[in-house]
C-alpha cells in the first residue's frame, strides 16, 4: 500500500486521483502506524510551513516521516512537503522543519526580473522546465523540453549540491527536484503536470532505491 | 522561465457546455468532461469552467461535473460562477478543482477573498473581474469600471483600484475579462490588460476578444498578460491549441510545446 500523509495541509485528493488513474490505490492517512507500515509514502501539501509543522507534530507524523526516510522506503515529497523536509524554512517568521535534507527553504525576492528586464511575479505559478543535473530512476522518460506545473513563493535550497537532481529558472535557478538515497522530492506538482507528471508518479511507484 | 499559459474556458449550464456571444443566445455544444479530456490531450495548460446555472437547486450538477473532470485530466483547472461563500469554495475544491474564481460575489462582499485565501491559500483564489471602458472621472480614474450581471450593472468601482484591493485581500491571480471585447473575436483589450498587469504583482489572465493567434501574441507581449483565455476560437474548430502555440512559439513567446 502507498500512504499519502494527511496532515491538514490542503487538498490531497488530487494526488490520490492521479495515482488511481495510474492503477495504484492509495491510503490517505493521518495514522502514524499506517504510514510506518506502508510500502511507499507520499508527502504532499499546500499551505504554509508553520501550520504544517505544527500539525505534523500534533499528529506525531514528523517522526513517522523521519522514520520512513531512515527505513529506506521510497519517499516522495511534493511542493510544501518538499519544503519542509529541509532543516529550516524562512516562512512564518522562521520554522524548524524535518531536517531530512540539510539546507533552508527560502522566499523568492520580489525584485527579480527576467532577461528582458520584465518584473517576475511571485508566486511562481505555471509551467516551467526542469534542467536535470543527473539522471534518476524516478525521472526516467522525462526529457529536457518537458514542463511541470508550479505554484509556490518559497523554494528549497539544499546545502549539498549533490542532492540537487534538477533546477528550474525563475529569476534564479532553484532546486526543483531533490534526491538522496530513498527520497525524491519535487517543488512542482506531478499530479497536475500532465503526461510527464504522471510518468514521474508511475516511476516512483515502481522505484526500488538501491 | 515560465511559459505563458493558454486556457480554454468552458461555460457550463446544468451540466452542459455552452458558449455565449456577449453573454446572450447561449447554445449547448457538449459534455464538459469530454471537452476537458479533449483539451487536456490537445495541449491546454489549464482549464476554466464557468458555471452559469441559474437555479441554486441545480448547482449540485456542477459539483458532479468537477469531480468527473478531476478524475479525467491532470492539469490545473478552476471553477467560477455562483460561488458566494467559503463553503461553496470548499465544496468545489474538495471535488477536485485547483482554484475557485469569485467575481460578483467578491464585488458585493470583498471579505470572501480574504476568507478563501486564509482557509485554502491564495493560490486557490482567483479574482474574476468583468470590466467596461467608461469616461475617466473622479470615481473611475482609470476609465475602466467594474460591472456585474454580464455587463448590465455598473458598480461605480474603478477596475485598477479593485485589482489592487483584490491582491491585498489575498487573491492569487486575476482573471480580467473585458465585456467590450468579449465575443467580438477582434482581439483582447490590450490597454486594460497592460494597465492591470503592470500594477499588480499577481498573475493576470486576459479574457475576452480572442479570434486569432495574433491576438494572443499581442496580449501576452504588449498586454503583459501571464495567460490568455480562449473559447470560441477553439471550441468551434477554427484553430487548435497546438496551432495557436506553434504560432506563439515562432513569435518568440515561451509556451509549453510538449505534452
């Protein structure tokens, strides 16, 4: 069974629907034991880091996710989930997060411009490319021109460059895919990214981290 | 770099899609779930459903449409029309929409924007604005006034001031519809679109007047829009989304070319 961590951070049904479309049943759950017993864990989320960490701690799910990572089971972070696997987030005045990946989640500057000098809007909302630093089994079949759907004002910034699988340009080249051991985490929403997003989800479901 | 988004808009009445010209003489042209699937596969970047069901009792039909669309397509879509309360928003979001759009309900009760943003996040809340050009006055300094009821009722609100207020209240995006251009197929209202887009920090979707690919190129460059809404130009088969995107791509506008 694949568990989707439910910690009151936005609508998790879209991830479950995309998984159902691919033929994988998911268990949307707040129960730490069900998460510990799952074969794979998806950690999505929409909202703010502060209230998300509060909910995770209240439900005891912070430990369940840290243990999932330590156990070697495939773990997929999506959007806010990806931001709070970092050590710290600048959101909500600064929040200590799960610390699975060393580094910070930072706020985009609102003074960024593109190459033509036009003001770049925040949130970074819409379709954008991912430039891969290296290949990864979960990104198999995804090409350079493929685009993914993003909605976010903060971005993860890992300390260790070797954990950055792909980067995306929005004023700066931020880490849009992070991977280490059995963790893969995307800043974009694969469940809303059409064919390449569904490919990524399917790859995750078949992935055996070595 | 972000791609400019091409967003087909489907008007839905009692579970069937329609396309009105200047909001009158709507005719049924199909099943919204089928059309959503068609556009998803055709390369649309996002979809907008606008519920024009008049009777409140039949609103449940739309929720069922949203649920079926959400099971069928895996790109973002928003739903507008008839959303008046936070509970209305919750219902549509839980059924699977990515965003909800508020228009006349926000004009009458601006707090709905902040309530929605607080409960579900700004990224879920689109402020829909119907706008008509009027003479500049003390009350309407931009020369663009907010209207409701399909353009029949003038609200005495300046469109630029309302856009800024909407952003402050927590709207994550603006869908800017020119009633003057809507249904004409003669091009978007570029002056209005540029004015709003230049003066807010949130993305602006231009709406009303698309008739050919050049119109989208104009509004995405000169008009500085982040996205363009289309309806009849693709609904009736005059153009495909791919043809529009190829034109934009060859005009040097970044659009999503692989899907």
